[in-house]
C-alpha cells in the first residue's frame, strides 16, 4: 500500500516526462511487450526508489518494478536523475546520447539487440528491457554494465545506491554544488538580462606580472657540462585606453632574448572604432591572416584591423592555432573529442597547430595546456562549417601587415636564409545570399628574398550537405594558380577533397620548395570492428614539384576513447619518384598519442617509430603526474615522472620532478638521468604579483594574475534597498563568493571584500553569492548576480548588496474546490527574472523561503499550466518587507483553461481580474473567503 501511495504522489512528474518526450502517451502507452518469463507490470510489484550516491540524493525518485529476474528501473527517470543527454525514441526502439563524457557515446538498439558505449558493445538479453506504461524499465544489473556504473537496489529501504570507490563525474558535480551551489535560487539566467559590471579603460592601469624562472645543471656526455638559467616574464595591464601585454624571455644563459608586446582591443559585438565597427585591432606582435592559395598564417611585429567574427577561421576548410607557450609547458589539440596533436614550445616560446583540417558541420576544438607546476589551462573554440559560415548580405574586412617571425624587440641575432621580411594583406568578403559568398584579397609578401605582389579571389557555394570553394590567384611576375576545395557530410561520413595547381613558376606560402601541384582526399568514418567502434581517418595526398619529383603520401588514423583513456594511433607512408636515378625507398612510420587516468595518476604519452625507410626517426615520451600525499604536501603538491627514448641519439632517459604550491609561489625540482651517463637537474620558481584590487600596495600569488582575469567583490547589508552602499551600511564578512557554476575558494574579509582570480579573459561570467552557505536564511542576496567580462591583468569591481529576507506562502485550489498538487509556481522579481520555483504540495500549499525584500510576482510555469489545463494568466503580486516579512496570499482558486481564452490574448476583463488578498493584485484567480 505504501508503494502504491508513493507512486500515486507523482502523476505530475509522469505527465512532465510525457510532455518532454521521455514517456509515450496515447496508443503507445498501452503497449505492453511480454518477455520470455510472461511477467507484466502491475501495481503490486511497483516501487519508488531514492537514488543515492554517498550522502547525496539524486533526482526526484526512480520508478521501478520487482520482476522474476530482479529489479528494473525506469530509464527516463535515471536519465533525468543523472542529468544525462540521452534521448529515448520508442517508435524506433532506440536510445542515443552519451554517458558522463561526450566521447563515451551510447546507443541502445533494441531491434539489433545491442548496446554500444564508446568502443564497447553488449548484447540485450530477453529480460533486460521491459515495456511499461511509463516507458522502458531496464534491469538494474544490466544498466550497471551498460553505463559502467555500480548500481545496487536496496528493497528494504527503497533505495537505489551507487557504490563506487572512485568519484564519478556527477558525484564531483554534486560536491561542487554542495560547496558553492551558485546563486540562490537555482535558476538559469540570460546573462544579458542581469546587471553588468564594466571596468572603463584607463590611460594607465598598473599591470600584473607572471614570472617563471629556472636554473639547471647539465652534464651531457655528448655536449659537455654547463649551467643554464632561463626566465620568462609576462605582464598585462592597460595604457592609453588600450589593453596591453608583454612577454620578456631569455636564452639559456639568462640574457634577454626577445621582448614581445602588443596593444589591442577586442569586442565580439563589433563596437570598436565607430563606423568601422571593428571586432579586433592590435599593434605590436600580431598574427596575420591565411588564405587558400597565397598567404599562410604568420606571426610578426605589425598591426591588424578586422570586423570578422572573433571565432571565424581564416579558411573555410582549415584553421590555425597559435599562442604563447612558456618553457616546460606542453599543448594538446582535440577535435570533437579526438586527440589530434601534441607539441612543446618552439624556439619563439609559442605553440603552433597549423593547417588543421575542418569537417563539414560543427568542429569543437579544445587546446589543453599543461604546465610544469601541474597547471592545466583549456581553450575551447567552436567552428561551424556550412550554411552558418556564409554570412548573407554582410561584408567582412581584414587588413594587416607585419615583419614575419620578428618580435617587436629582439635582443639576439636570429637571421634566416629566406622568407623574413615585411608582408601585408587586405581582404574583403561578401555574402551574396544564404548559400553563396565571394572574397578578394591583395597581398604583398617577401618570399625567398624576393618581393612578390598578388591578387586572389574565391567563390564559395553551399550545395546540399556540401560546401565548394573555387579560387584563383595571379602574381605580378606572371605566375598564377587555381584551387578547388570540397567539404561534404553524408550521414556519419565526412569527405574533404582539395586540388591546387600552379602555373608559370608561381611561388607563394602554399607553393614553396618547388611545389607546383597539391592533390588531397581525406575521409572520416566511424567503423564497427566486431564489438569495437573506431573513428577512422584516411588521407591520400600527392605532391608535384617543378623538378619532376613526385611524392605520394598516405596516412591512416584511428581514435578511441574509453572511460579513462583517450588515444590516437596513426600510420604514415610516403613514396617518392625522381626523374633521374633509382627512386628512394618508401618510408613508413607509426605514431601514438595517448592520455589516460589510472586512479590518481594522469598519463600522457607520445611515441613515433620508423617502421621502414631512413627519413623517419624513432622516439617516445611518457609523462605521469599525480598529487602528493602526507608530509609531502597533500593536494598542494604534485609529482611528475618522465620516461623517454630517442633512437637517433641511442639514448633512454628517466626523470622525476616534485612541485609544491604555496599561497605565494610554486617551486619545482626536477632531475634526469640518461642511459649514456648524462645527468641533469633543475629548480624552477613561478609566482605572480600585481596591485591589490582593493586599497593600495602589492600582492604576490601563485595564481596567474597577468594571463587571467580578476574580480574584486564587495558585499554589504543594503538597509534601504537602493543598491548603493551608504556610509552607515555594514560590511558583511565570511560571505562565500561564486563565479558562474564553479566553486572558488573566496570569501569576504572583515571589510566585506573578496578577490576572485583565475577567470577566463573576455568570457562573460556571473559573480554572485553562495546563498546556500549563508548562516542566516533571512539574510539573502538582493541580486541574482552581476555579470563581468574579465580582462587580463586587471581587476573589475563588483558590488553585491545583501538584504533581509522573508517568505511568501499560499494555497492553490481548482475553481471547484479541489487542491492542486504538483503545480509549478515561479517567483519573478521586478526586472522580470525568475528568482525561484516551487511545487504545490498534496493540499495545494506552497512556500517560497528566503525571499529577499522587494517586489515580486507569483505565476504559474507555462508548461505546468498546459499540463494541468489551467489558465496560465494567473499572476499575483507580493512584496515582503520590514513591515510584513511573511506574506500570506491565502487560498487562491484557479479557473480551468477555456478554448476561447487560450486563443485570445491574456485576459483582463470580468471573470479574470479578481482581486487577491488585501494589498495583493491577482489575475486569473479568485480568493476564497
């Protein structure tokens, strides 16, 4: 009887699931598929479980049944409770999505009798899934295997328990929500509708500075013994109303080597330079635009100006990624979850991923930067290729010039034989219609110590699920080139074809080293091999040279992601034909990139092996990192171990490092030995310093103050509710601060101030108060939060008023007198933002707790009104304050939804303009005596 009563208490939840598409309605709800044991769902076997993980309760209850083969639970309830992006299509008898990680894709195909999770497959037994009126009821043991989630059903306590030795992603998320649940109430806000805090640009803002310094000793059996010292200093601030950054680096002897500086402004809204409507301009050390035939992406000292969207790639079929990468850091590149490349800093202190191919459709790139002190920085870029990449009836411009590969100030002499000189590009792109665009460019480049000028045009057209671009270029020396590129997506198959041909001795960034022809075809396809599904990439490329040498290159890449492992394996083959003499031998090499987590250890590795031929070399590197423990620092310390082998040097090496993070600095010691007797040791120091956001003076921190954003929040008791701090209004200490949905270890001091560091520059974030951690529920934030777009190296001030809080309560019934259970009500503030939601109880009672003083409106949630067929025009005002902190709205009778009312605008006439309790205005309800 208890189980039956609990089940009846959730009719609204069931109706909500039906509306969302998780629970079938109508004829489908009546379908009951019998399985081999003949069991059918019945009320006596029904259960309502609590889903628990440790101390956390997940979701609002899991419906299930006790069957002859065990316990089954409703799949839709599990999806909602675990917040999984899985969609169940009952008509197609399929469920698709992913589990905890986009790389762990899930497919449940009942017709095929198979479940696929990532690269693993499982069969569907005869009693694994049972059809009920609510949807699919999945056996708990089977669900544990499919989700790789340890589930245990406890019938004595009506609990479905998750038993896991390691913390799973949703458990970590629950802990983060418990520590810093964000703003109260739990609501999704449009950032544009929230109060904004901006920091005006200044003629001078003292910069913050990041410093990394290291000293080491090397005894190399081949290169001799020597002592080296390096440092890198990065500063960011404001000058003359512009943002600026500067990077000073030294050589191995501690002598200044280069100084890279930049003045710039970036505005994704395109409000820079008045009528030019620029999105970005910069002077100093900049990067230049790349095009299909003539120009490649190149850094140098110069200037750029554009109104192109900030995230728009240079070319429609490929893109470049370049950024600063200090010594000791590594960078990885992922596309749609696949690990594509791994690199270390080049001689200029940069990482470069050049000519990265794009697929038709959505391309999600993630660049992960790993620091020597255990730092991890992530940069995510979304690039769309298709109709969305062709702006109709818009014109984009780009202009820039630079001295290629030259820093603004170079202390050393880094002469190059060719291709160092001043270059410039001017380009225009116009969308002719939703499918067609045209672009034109003028270039002046220094190539092989010869100044060359070019004109380049390109026409782009979308044809069905494909995108075609044809382009041509002409040089002032009489040479020319043509190019055709095609991207296509046919289901899960992605095709890319590219052909370029030069004529008349045409030379450019794309046609160098005597190249006059490039032809390439690549295919991306997910292939099923037995029970394993592998994303495959195949590439075939032919290169023709004016000397008559012809090269044929082929590569095959397979990527796979398991629960704690991501790897990419690649085979590269090259065959060359020469016009005179015997052809050189074929080259075949294999490359493996891997990233894994085993317990507390994070592993990263790269290996390259020459399988045949002499052009390729063999080498391998494995890096393991794990947190320290016990007396060595616990979570404030990290160990790093490296193993490597280089066949060319015939040398194996092993290294061990230890990093300790303090509040002010980070220290790292590293030692390495090699198989030939070589040894090396180093000590690194990293810290940042900058002006204090509040008051005067300086501060030192282990956080990266220059390369990241900062916020100084001030919290006080707003007695008069005007949002402005008056002299007599007291500061509030020990108030926890939040930044978006992330937990930050920041709380106000005695003066009511707190500093939040480490924010992503130029990315809007909501700064607020962790209301769930406040000791007094009757003192609450007056605002849901304030939106800040941080800038590197400088702090933005945010004012967060607090106010006294009250309660709003009432009872909702139908016009006929029956209580309405499970009705969703919203509390809307004076600015139209939903500040809280609640459900009416079995007797229609509702309560909004911890409501900051102010003017509010209580209304029915739109979906809830439609489900229960109630007049959605219901709204009643309530204003808790000092005089009346607890607002009692009394009993309100809601009218049913009438067809004529549903078709009309929100009514205000007779019958729908009833008055609520004294002092409250109500629409669509009548107060009961």
